[in-house]
C-alpha cells in the first residue's frame, strides 16, 4: 500500500471510530411527549471518570469510553477524581409547545459543577456553580442544582456536566413540571423547618435549665446542638442560600469547622453527663487527648483552606464514635440509670452517620431518607438527650430527698420549668406538625408514582406517630403537675367501646392475634370525659397488643353495681395471653420511664410512661386499677364510678346571621397567623367546595367581617396584635344588639385539658386541636353551617 493510501486508510478508520463512539450512546436518549409531575432520567445518563481532572469539554465530547448508568442513580461516593456526564433529551412532534420545565440534580453537596446545555446543536445555557462558588451564580434560587428548560416540539437537548471537589458524588437527575417542583420544595422546607424548630427549642430549653442549675452538662449540650444545627445548615445548602451567599472564605471552612466543633462539644457533654473523670479515668484521658487534636484541627481549618483538613473528618468521626460507644457501654454496665436515654440518643445519631457513610461510599442508594439520615438521626438524638437530661434531674431528685429544703425547692422549680416547657413545646411542635400532616393528607389525594406514594404514606404514618408521642408527653406533664382537667359531658358508652373494639380488632389482625369483646351494661348514657376515658383504655390495650406475640386479647365491660340512684360502678377487664408481668415488678410499672427490660436487646420499645399516664387518668376519675393473678398473660382490672346521664333534650338552635338558605353559600373565614397552616386549612376547605377568606390576625379578621358576610370562622388562639380570645369577645359584643350568632371554631395548638374550656368560655362554639384532620373539619361544618 502506498503512503497516501495508508494515510487515507488511517483517516477513514479514525472517522469510523468516532462515528461508532458517537452512535454507541447518541441513540440512547429519552423522548418526551409531555412533562407532568416528575420524570426520572437517570437511566439515560452516561459518565466518565477523569482521575486527573484534566479533560476539557471538547475532549469529553470526542471520548470513546463513556459508561452507561446501570443503577437507580449515579453514586460514586467520596472521590478525588473529576467526573463528566452526558444526557440527551428529545421532544416528540406531539409535544406541548412552549412548556417551561426544570432540569434538576437533586444533590446539595457538589463543590464544583460546570454545565452546558445545547438545544438543537446551539449552546443556550452555560453555568458554573457549586458549594464552593457564590450562590448568586446559580440559575435558580434553591439549595439543589436546578436549571430552567424551555421545551418545544422536535427539540434535541444535549446536556454536558463536569463535577469535582472534596465531596461525595451523587447525581439523581429529573425533569420537573413547575407546579410539582414547587410542591416538593414546600414539603421539604416544611420538614426542614420542623427539624430546625425542634433543635432550636431544645437548645433554648436546656439553656434556661443551665441558668437555673449551673450544671455544665447543659451548656455543653446546648453548644453541641448549636454547632450540629450549623453543620446541617451548611451541608443542606440553606446557609449558602440565605446566610453566606457569596462569602467564599466562609464557604470554604464552615462545614469542616462546624463538624469538628460539634464533635468536640459532644465529647465534653459525654464527660460531664457520664462523670467519666470519677467513673472511667482512662476513657476520660482519651477524651481529653481527642479533644485536643480536634481543637488543633479547628484552628488549622480557620487558618488554611478546608481541603487540608477535610479528609480528617472521617478518621476523627470514627474515633469519636468509638469513644462514645465505650463510655456509654461502661456507664450502662455500671448501673448508671440515667444513661438509658443517653445511649438511645447516640444510637440514633450513630445510625444516621453510618447510613450517610454507606451512601458516601456508594454502598447504599440515594433517596430522601438515606441522603438526610444524619438529620433524621440527629433530630431524634437531640430530643432523647434532652429527655436524658430531664431524667437525670428526676434521678437526682430521688437521690437527694434528704437534702435541705432550699435544695428541694430548687429541684421543684426545675420540675415546674420542665412542665411549662412541655406545654410550650407541645404548642410549638403541633404548629409545624399541623403543616406536615395537613400537607401530607393533601398530597395523598394527588396522583403519585408508586415509589413516591410509598414515601408519602411512610411520612404520614411517622407524622401521626410523632403527634401521638407529643400527646402522650403532654398528658404525662399534666398528670405529673396535677393540672389534668376531667370534663363531665353526656356520652354513649356503648358507642365509645365499640369504636375502640373496632380499632384494636384491626391492630390484632395485623399481628395475627384474636380480639374478643363483651359489653354487659344496662345503661349506655353516662356523664364523663369520653376523650380521657378512651385514652385510658387505649393505653392499656396498646400495651396488651405490644406485649402479646400469639393468642388473644379480650375486653370485658360490665356494670357491676349501683353505687347510688344516679351512679354505677363499671368493671373493666383487659386480658391478654402475652408475656405477663412478674409479681415483683407489678408495683413499679406505674413509675415514669420504668421498663421491666432496659437492655438494648429487649423486644419492646417505648418511653415507659403509658401506665403512669393511665394511673393518673384513673385517679382523676376516682377509679382503681389492679392486676388480677393469672397463670398466663396479664389481666388488668379497672373499677370506675360513672354518673348516669339522662337522654339529651332538644335544644333551641342559636340565631344565625341572615337566612339559613343564604348562609350556606357564604364564604368561611380562616384566621391564622402561620402561613403554612393557613394554606393547609384553606386547601382542606376548598376541597370541600367552600369559598375561603383569610386573615393573619384578629384585627384583620374584624376588617374582613366589616366588609363581608361569612358563615363560619375558624379561629387560631395565639396571634400577634390581637389574639383569638380577644377577637371572639369583640365579635360577640357586636352581636348583642342584633341577636345574631356567627359560629366560631377554635383551631389551635393549645392542647392542655383546660384549653378547650377556655375557648368555650371566651365565646367560641367548638374546639379543634392541631394537627387537624379533614374529617374533623367536615364534621364541624356539617354541625354549624346549615346544608
């Protein structure tokens, strides 16, 4: 072959190779007919590792060694290499014209990201962004990396991405419809807001305790929580978005500095809480040395770029976890009672860190729960460590009963502060929980993909469990402080019992248990507090289901005797075939936070306050509880006196404004200062075909009423400028001359026993506590607005 032929042959071979390389992935593209909700495009992603981080865009375009993604989403873990990505998106001829959409990388941790978007071979968008670059360079205001796409029929989009830095490389990709993306952002912001709210409340609460007790454990706990919060703000991108947007010096150092500071203060908290100086001198010395190393690293982080100290986070974290585990294990083995919740709290935190490490190394898939595992674990940890500190106070109170009256008074003030805090935190937690539960209930009615439906259902169940936990803690606080109020209203006992039986029959079927019930009563109508009565039986039945692995649970209710012409004595037996209760343990079961098995290998979870609440409820109702000897399982017997009620007499309805036929078409007024809760309640009412007006406080509500007629008012209680009670009194004052009556429904996070009566005393007609349920809203509408 001639030299010219050789050259021509080589050129031909080169172009054939390029053509083969191009066609090897250019035909693998996604074709869009429409954009509705979220479209996952991960399986169309091609990538290439650049170990020296030296490739240019043109060199990557000409590369012949691209790899097609075979996983759910790209996850290379922690890598020092650069990474290149290619994605091809086409629209069909039938595609809806001029549709605004968004292309998203659902990650917040990329240090540097360059992206080029070509439309029909023309570069239309080029962006240089990332955690280590000013936030103002982003194409869209969000912690994630989001880029707008204007889609049209017969379009061909080619997207090239280059990412590098000292971070994890996860690239979940999707195309979003704007409305769906907005809903997702609202949901995430609600969850983040709840986390930040819980963390801040816990920090302030324990800071107040420190001021009162001067115990160093509290100030180290507060410091740990604050730096943990700062670390989460940094890694989730909110600090980058709102606090230090374009400050590159802070951007480069804040994550590493806050992480090491939190770890150092966590060790200090461990030292003082577990008294390692007296109980574990060797562990105490190890903690001192580790803290010294951490302080040196923190100083180095401030002086030099974080790249020089970033790689030290992992070995330091492993050493930190080892020390915490050994110190906690020794305290538990030594019989240190207050280390229970301390150990449980660190367990959730370490589990979250471990999951995050597995995600970082690419051993676990990336989804909402694995990406934010550290946040979820730390949220639970913060609450449990606060409970551990409260439990520690209770332990000190028991150990120091013989101290002088002055010291006893100090502990009593601390206990009162705890009760006040629990009432406050119940209100503050119910407010965001109302937004969470309400939003999730609204999302449940949307058409969702099966995987998203699973996550929504899981989040909904978890939110309901958290609300139930808040209720239990609140009831425990009322029982302990003696502020529990028992109402006396007529209720149908048979209806109440059958509703409970139906609920627990389903619970038992879920565990393959048999549920039996027998009600032998001559009277059905009694005066009492149906909510507290239901709570009492629910607690005991919950325990029966929890501690019964096989067999049956039976609920017997009989009217044992007539104590007087107007009063009966109910005998209630709850019998199960579960593990039973040792006789030596029966008297201690009513102690707060007591559990028969406190080991980590126990089969049953819980705070251990259920029976303490049940005993307090029964005592307030002047009843008695006892354990009937049984060869198998447990037989709990309740004796409860109840006053018989007469059938209700017809009541004259209140005069409503205007005629009923006109009123049913009037709008309803939502008075709520919290924007999220206002949106949730408004959406619930709109789904019931109700026209809604809104006001953010009482003054605005009066202005709306001066201009519009409404049929029902949903009134929050705590609001700025003019609260719900003052507003209600003002409305009732204006109605005295006309004789009209506008129904006002309290919708409030105030959930103490006396709060309902306070709302009714102020002139409100009904009471709903947050989180609200659409079914409850529908019930009060049917009750108070003529159909």
